[in-house]
C-alpha cells in the first residue's frame, strides 16, 4: 500500500506519457533515424550517411526557402496580431452585453467551419487577372491595366495566411482580455490615463499570455505550411514545407526527413526564444 | 494546419470520375467506388452473347483493385468490365508521384497497377510487380508495334527518352532486368498513350505559334505556365531550350549534369524576368489557368484542352515544328497475385485490349494500344476524325454523348500517324534523376 501511494503520481501520469511516447516521440525518432539513410529513385537504403544534411545545409535553396518562410511567418504574425488584438479588444471592451459578445465571438468562428482549402481557393477568382477585384477597378476606371500582383504573389500568400489564421490570435487574446479585472481599467482612467495609455500600460501587458499563445499557433502553422504557399503563389515560390512535400512526393524520404528535423529544430528554437520573453505558465 | 487539409481519399467520396472534360481527379485522390454502385447488376451469360469473345466464367465476382493516374481510371471501364467479365474493379486515382510511391511502398494495396512507362522504369526494379506471360494474352499480337519494337512504321526513327518498348519486357518471369528486345515476359501491357504539346488561347494570341520557344517570347511575359512535375517539366523545358537554339541535347530523356545545369539556368532567368504566371501540378489547375485567361500559352494535356473548349473557350492543342513530347501508360500485375485472381487479372488485361476500352479512350483524344480492335467499336466518322485526322462529317460526341466538336472540325495535329511519327521524346526518368530533382527544386525556390 505504501509502495502504491508513493508511486501513485507516476501511475497517474503514465497514460499521457505513453501516448506522447507512442505518437510523438516514437515518430520523431523514426524520422531522425531515416534522415541518415541513403536512397535512390525508388528505395530507402538503411545506412548512416550525413549527405542528406550536408546537402541541405550547404544548398542555397534551403536558405532562400527559409528566408521566404520566415518572411511569410513574420509578416503574417504582425498582421494577425494587429487584427486579432483589435477584434478581441472590440468584442471584450466595447460590447457591454454579454449575449452580443458571445454572438460576435461565434460569428468570428463561422468561416472556420468550412475547409481551409475552400477558404483559400475562393480568393483565386477574386484576385485573378480577370477576377472580381480587377474587373471592378477596371470598370470604374481607377486602373487601366489589371493589377498583376494580386494573385500568384507574396501578397496573395500572406493574404490567405492572414485570412486563415487570424482566429487563432483572436481566441486566446479575447480569453485573456475577459480575465482582466475591469476595476484596473477604471483605475487607469480615473488616474487620468488616455484610452491609448490604458491599452499600452494596462491591457497589453495583461494580454501577453494570449498574444504569446496566438503567436505560437500562427508561427508554427505558417512555418509548416505547404498547401497555402503552393496554391496562392501558383507554385512560384517555395517555403520549407513545399520543399519537404516535393521530396516526399518524389520518394526522397531521407532527404525529407532531414529537412523536417532541421525545420523542427528551427521552430523549437524560435519557440524557446518566445518563451524567454513570456512565461506562459505564470501568466495563466 | 496540414491536418486540416482533407485528403479526399480518406473521406469516402462517392464521386464518379466519368468524363475527361469533367475529370478533375487527375491529381486529386479520388476514391471511386465503382463496385458498390454496381452491386445490383445481375450479370448472366446472356449479357455476354454478341460479344466477339467468350470470357471465362469462373472469375465472376472476383475483385481486383486497380490504381493509377486519373487518365485511364474511368468508372465506365469498371462498369463495362463488370458487365462483360463479371469482375469487380475497384479504381483509385492518384497523381503520378503518388502512383510511383504506392507501387513501391505498399505492394499489397493493389492488384493491378496502371502506370506510365517512365514510372515503370523507376518502380519495376523494386520487385513489387510481376512480369506477364504474353502467351496467355490472346490479343498480344494486336498491340501496336510502337510498344513492341518502338517503331510506328518499319522505317520510323525511335524518339529520345524512355520509349515504352525499352522498358516493356524483362528477361524472364522472375527478372527485374529490362530486356533489349521483345521477350515472352512483359512488364506492362500498354493501354493508353498520346503526344503532348503546348496549349494556346488563339483568341488572346494574335500571331501564329509554331515553335516550343514561343512560350519564352517577351510578348507573353507573365502569361505563360509550365508544369511542375519535375520529370515531365524538365522535358518540356528541354524542348523549349533546344528550340531556342541554346542547347542541343544528346538525349533529352537522359541529360548530363551540364545539360541539366544549363537548362535550369535558362528557366531561372525566365522566372526572374516574370515570364511565368504560375506553375501547375494537376490537370484541373491547368484548365483553370487557361480558362480564366491567367495564361495564354502553357504546357498542357490533351483532355485539359478539351475541358477548356467544352466551357466554350477557344483553346488549341498547337502542333509545333520540333515535334511532340509523348507518354504512354500500361497496366501491370502486382507481385502477390496468384491463383484465380491472377487468372482474372489476365482475363481483364486481355479484355482491355479487345477493343471496347480502346474505342472509349480514342474518343477522349488518347490513343489505344491495340488500334485494330478498337476500330470495330467506333463509327467510321469517329475513326476518321480521331485517328485518320479527317474532317468530322457529323458532330463528334464524347463517350458520354456530349458534343465535343461540330461537324467539319479537324483534330489538332492531324492523324495518328502524323502525330505519333513526330514524337521528339518520351517522358522518362534520367540517370541523373536525383541531381535533376535538386536543380528543379532550386528553380522552383528561386
């Protein structure tokens, strides 16, 4: 009995530990092992070679893909944080009626009930050379030539990302805002703070955890994405995810595995930097 | 968000891929449940009378799982096979890369592989398929000589690349070594092939297009596209570079590193100048690019041109002076097949060559591997239009009965012999494949 009570916490943690071991650690370790294998056009050859990594880390393609991916990630992050914060702020502080608040919050999530592929594809007829936007602008004589960079460009990729992922910022930020004691806001106003000062000195610091969680979502989603980049850039630009996807489809699993491991490392480093600034556990 | 990207093969789509014009499943993983829909079809021997051949009766209700590219994975074929042979054919359509992947990595997941010859070169040596005994095929002698000795007519020249006959036979029943000359053991029985070229929008281009290099004309800056399937894209690129006079290849189907470097350099240069609007990977993407007017000249596949035209938009499959880039596919047997299932597979393959399927494919603008048998299943007008390249006397209908071309129309590129004799190279896989893929990735990421 003593033995049992001594180790009870281990037993309690065991199911979760097992699941993580089986479905997270084991696959990642497999990927790590395969990343050292050799391959030809149709076979995997168990081996221990570092060629996959050597090629990956010396290839200019890798660097340009990482730069592109980081560019997408940061641009998307900045825009989603701005929009997400504003939307959450409006719902949390401007709407007094809690029923309307919930209603608006649900309204934010409605588009997310459809597949993200559909939400992405729907931009294409809108932004194309003969799309709705260009036709409207041409009809009203605002432009004489169709705007080419609306579709199959960095613009369209980031637009799609923002559209897809803003909700992932709105939800955690809204959640943090709802926990803020309203008396603090009143106190700030009573002390003579302007609306802007209240936001920067009171609300923003108290939403840090929400912003951090939102950033993690957006960052990891964008870093690993391949389908949005391919579809919205018309296949013209390549993110890291696109490279991995190309390698997989060409049966180059070891190269893809090496690429995945490097990407995993990069994302983990970025996350650990983020956690340095914000201690999520404490803020929750 | 990768998990959210729904893979239609997981969702049980009961969508029917029926016509090339509507066939969006070229690259999408469409799961076709033909057998289920046909469960009620009572097939007695009476249904078979009138058919020139009597098919084996003991194979009824055997299920064969076939997968391949959407090109020939047609529901109508499964239905007809059920009617004539009584076998249940379960079809799965994938893109070429996925097909190659599945053949090698999931050998027990299929009974019949419907693959292209260049994929065959890549996957057959992996040993997941078995060679076919040509003595068991009654229609073997009907197969076009193009697939036996590589010659359309006795005096025609063999094109560059992975010509089908070079990977069509192996030395023995158990060998994975391709034979130099026809043997008793065939890797794939050819089913379908065609000659590809550039598709253009004649309504948006007001000059004649005669060469592959025209796609690089600054006039079309930002209005061109090539396909982003490396093994095929590099061939189109080679046709373009050779036409530009920049490179002369010893063998476009098997380039040297220097040739690959130079080709990719030219592509990168064009990309940085904004020559390309987009790259496409799947059939429907190419249709959309063309019909929306984003692109006016691009690499294209024949049914994609038909699909654009069926929307009432002008589109031409432009024959070019340098010739076509050709491809061919066939069906082969999985290694694990034996006993009655193997008998059924042989019977099915023989049936495939017996004419009905050939006629069906001919009507979609492809070519059948056994032309003489398919002729019996086509009207004279159809045969003259599709194969002889003569003007249509009446309306030309798609296999589903939709009007594809009005009376008087002539097929782009002319007759079967004109088109297939000007093939410049076959789709292929190179010795420097790994290097080429890396360079191709470099081009896409540049």
